[in-house]
C-alpha cells in the first residue's frame, strides 16, 4: 500500500480555519471570564451578607449561585441529548520521532511525533501531530523512527490520535507493507484547548475581579465593623505580647548515635540528627551546635535576637564531612584521634554562622575555620599559634 507523493493541502484552508478558531477562543474566553466574575461576586456577596447580617445581600448572592447551578444543569442535559459524535476512524501513521518521558511502572509515558495518513475515503490530507501515550515496556521495541503504526483518530478533532497497540491482522499486514512520506511541519495540528494554564488564570482573575467589586461596594460598612472589633481586642493583644515576651527560656540537649554506620560523618546522618534535636528543643534557632564522631549537642536562648543565633535547618551538613577530611589531611595531624565541629553565630547582621573544625592527635591540636557555604577562611596547623 504505497502512499508516497501524497499532496499536503493543509495550507489551503489553514488561515480561514485558524481565523475562525481564534475568534471562537476569544469569545469563549470572554464568556468564561464573565461567568467567573459573576461567581466571584456571588460568593463575595454571601460572605459580606453574613458579616454585615444583611439579608438582601445574602439572598442575592445565594440566588445568583442557585441560578448558575440550574443553568449548568440544563446545559448539561442539552449537551447529552445531542447526536453522538462520529466514531473514531482507523488509519496508518509514520513515526517521525518518539521519546520516553519517564515512569516507574511497566507502562512508560512516551511522546510520539507522527505523520497520520487518513484513508482516501476520509478526504483528508496527511498531517503531523504530537501525542503522548503510555506504552508497555515489552512493546516499546516495536515502535521506532520511520516505522509505520496503526492509529485511531477523531474526524472532527484530528489532534485526538491514539496508537492501536493490538491492531487486527488486516491492519497489521497493511502497516508492514505501507510506505508513508513525512508531512511538512506546517501541517502540525494542535489541540486549541490545550492551554489549560491560561484558562485557569482567566478563571482566577474573573473570580477575584467579581469578589473585589462586591467588597469595594460595601467597604464602608465592612471597615466600620472591623474597627469596632479591633478596638475591643486591642488590650488583650497587648497583654498577650507581654506574656509571651516574659516566657523566654534557655535550653541545651544532646544525643548519641549508635549502631552500624553510626559515625555522624555518614552521609545524611548529621542532618537527620540535627532535625531530631530541633524537635526535642522545639526551636530551630540555637546559640551553638557541636558535632563529634558519635555525639551532637545544641544550646539555645529564646531571648537572643535571631541575628545572634544559628538556624539549624539551613546549615550545610552535607559539606561538613568534607571539611573534617580536609582538616585531617592538611593540618599536620597524621593520625587524628578525635575531631569536633563547632558552629556559632556570625556576630553581626549579614554575617553567616562560623564553622570551626578541630582535630587532635599525638602531634597536637589543629583547626580550620569556614563560612556557612563551606569555604575555608583560616587554617591553624599543629604548632601554629
């Protein structure tokens, strides 16, 4: 079944169809925005009516919502009563390109670029389309670039194409014998309603605009009621702030790790242990953090300003083992018997925490300093004062 040399006449009526599609999308967008604005205004009217205890406003919002629900129901009934759409049709397609997009199951999402060649009786020229379809891992080798596949497409929605994974013997034979030329890129068809993000944004803008219109219309009454409630609550708020300021506390705690691969130099162990200590003291801000091979401890004071504390979750725990290895190898301690990491506040606005790694051995004690990004700022080898 040869299909080479087939005419591609998609450009003949393309501008007219695109123009009609563009006008239709603009009208659909305006209609969607208007309906969204009405819904937003109705919901806002319900809220305003409850706050102000205004029965007419409350009834208006509820009535509009009920009317919209009724219209949506009638529209759905009318759509269900229309004639059934034409059945999908079978055709052959040339696989221009395919790419697996991931997946952790037996069915892998694959993106196909196809040239679909409808049957002559369909009176439709060949065209290109891009689809995504899940294919079983076992069947993927059957699809390759420049190969022929059996597909089904919707006559009125040519972008709605699905590959037939289990075609009939007749269509399988035709696919093996067929030769299909690639359609030009200009014949690529797309789903005109594919921009779901833009439609969602349009709905959101409409809802907010309708709600804002209602709220601004009653801003005087709303703000007046809000001021009355605020003045009554002002004194309790002040006393609550005083009570919280007097509840400052100091704390300290430590933990020892054990078991296989219990060294805190094990990747990921430092962060997990620090998060456990954070949960134990119920605070992410501490005044000091000490890490040893099998032990971690923190100290804190809730009265200290945040600029004079260390934020536990933001520390680069994954970089600290590298600093320990650097200190062991470059500071003159041949056989380090112990090591320690001390993290303290930077001591000023805009200055990050300071990290000091100390190693000790028979030769003596040495240390290096680093910033919160793991960059080494100072070294003190053995014997250097």
